[in-house]
C-alpha cells in the first residue's frame, strides 16, 4: 500500500495481487475472470453449476425480512457501492438483457481516500480487502446481501417483483 498526496488530497493506493483475488473468489465457490485495471480490479464471477440465484435480495421488501436481519452487507442500488467497503457490484446480463441469477460483476477500487475506514473503523490494508471480499462473496452464496433502494442493481433472490405501491 502506498500513500499519494496531491496538494491537499491524500489517497491510499492499494497494491492488490490479481492471483490472490482469483484464489479468494475460487475459495468462495466462484469461477472468476479478472481484469486488472490501473485504478481497479474487475471480477466477472459466475457459479455455473448453481441451481438457485445468488442471495442478492430487495432489503425494502417485507417479504425478505428474514434475510435482511441476517445480512452483513448492503448494496446501494443506484451506484452499486457495497456500503463501507471499496467494492462495487453490478448484475450480469445475457444477450437479451435479462439479469443472470448466478453471476455478478464486482469491482474493487485501488484508490481510496486516506481517511477511508472499513466496518469497525478498521484501517484499510490489502489483507483486510481480501478478507472483506471473501466475506462478501460468501454472503452472496450463503447468507444474503441486501439491495437498498431502486436503481441499476437488481435483486436476484427472494421476492423480486414489486407488488402495488412502494412506501
């Protein structure tokens, strides 16, 4: 990890190892394809043998209350940001534009504000990012991840259709 200062601004530059990220994704049960960009790592993750959708659900739907109370991660639907992490999430779509229930795209930012903190006010290190990534991917498979709001990220599990007016 490096610290970059440009005038008044300080950034943490994470030196994430592509092979370690691939291994973390495989340990969580995904078949990863990784693109290493200058400012981010992009993971196209798929579980081709999984018969049920990944546990990405609408956190506002009362029908999903059981999952909501167990989840540790929440995704802001408009931006795809996984709250309190350097991770973003997006749905994968097929050629017809339908959301694929067993695959997602994850982006890990390599540039963070110097005051960025993980949950529990932990400072950011590469090892902590690997741990958070593993926990997030495991949650998608086993526990559930809540989608907050409406936007680009669509829920994959639970009651995904909207019935009547939403309050």
